C-alpha cells in the first residue's frame, strides 16, 4: 500500500493523515506548529516540524506527497518539494486548482502532479479538529487536464478511494468555476449576512434562529483560511459575485417598485429542489477504459455530467452518473 507524506496538518491535512493511517497506509507529515507536532505524537502519529526531513523520507520511500497548506504557503512548499522529493507523485488539497497547477509547473515541471480538492470540512480548524471519518462519502476532485500523468492519477485515486471518498474528475478550469459558486461565494455571502445581522443589535441577535445560523455557519471559519481560499480564485469568484449581485439587484428593484419578491424566491426554491433532485436521482453505471488514448477526456466528462468514480482496476474506472430526468 502506498506510503503517504502530508505537508500541513490542519483540519484537512490532519484528517487525511488520520484516515490514511486507519486505511493501512504508512503515514507521516510535517507542520510548522510545534504544538500540533506534540499533539499528533501524543495521538500516536509521526509528525515533525521539518518539511525537509519529511520530504527526504518521502523520496526514499516513494511516497505520495500531499500538500495541505493554505494557498499562500504553497509556493514555499513546492520549492522544497523540487529540492528534496522531485520524483514523488504529488497532489494537494487546496481549494483552487488553476493557480496551484501554475506554481507546480513553475517549480517542479517534471513532477507527476494530480490536483486534488476534497469537498469536506467544518468551521473548526487545526489538528485537534481532524477526524479520520471526515471524507466518508465526500466528493473529492482529481484533475484530469490534458497534461495529467494517468499512472500518477491512478495512484492518487487509489489513495482517495481508500479514505472513503468518491472521485469527481474534472479539469482545473471547470473546478475553479464550480467551487466559486458553491463554496467561495457562500463564504462571502455568509460574511455579509453575519455582519448585516450583527448590525441589527442585541435584539436581532437574540431573535436569530435556524435560518440565520445556517446561512452564517461558514462565517465562523478562521478569516485567514477564508481569505486564502477566496482570493486565490479571484477571476472565477468575481464572475460568481457579479451573478449574485445581479440577482440581488433584481430582487431589490422588484421589492422597491412592486413589493413583490415572487421571481427571486421562486427561482431560489426551484434551484434548491434541483440540488435535492440531483442527490436522489437514479444513477447509471458507466466504465472508462483507462488504456484508451482519450481516457482523460472521458474521465473529465463524468465530472461534467455530475457523476463520480466509485471503483478502479488497473485498466478500468467504474463511475455513476445521474440519469437525465
């Protein structure tokens, strides 16, 4: 079973390390936090503060290296990967893919890199918040750009499946556009909603119940993590914000002129129903021949259709895709 070296052991990196160990992988990692190293060692995990030492060990073991630091720290980590573990298969869990890919190919152009992003999390952060079951049933993006090394993709995919996640294959560009709408935009809207509610004073906060709590949950995320995530995806997030602002402007205009919000509320209601429908829709099973010349394109198509990969063999990927209604 593939050895795994995790650089950065916050919520996602720490959960990955815990889950990989539970799945039977040999695991170790590095973090700059001496406190987290002490906590991890107390929990029985092999953690060090020296990224160089962790990567040198990875090079010797032929481990998969996972970058699990916020985007602003990726550049420095990649410089160390280039020096100490350039031959290792490399993946990451950063919430943007295009900018990370650009850094990878700037610093380690010969590295076998597969972009990754588990769609799992919670507002708590750090090693103490990490759990081995965080990824159970979660979608985990693995990029399938035209320059992706397919054997490396298979190696990372096997790791992801062993953690209990299912794989959503897509290109870096499509990933960044999608998460701008369903992850990064919600963080911005939650921040605005939380601030607007708080400005209502003690009475408003005393009356705040489920709708306000649900709508502002992710505003409790550490601000530096939210900034790293959202600002790194600036072009796609700007497009999503423009769309949202246009819809809010239309709602404001309708409310001011006619007192009616029917169009806005109905559109939102139908959109939310479509999410529920997607999650419960009948599924069709499809297979992709991983030996075919167009395998990467076929894998990416699964993600575009809203499907995910559930199993792999040496030559075949098995996936489910929603049946069209």
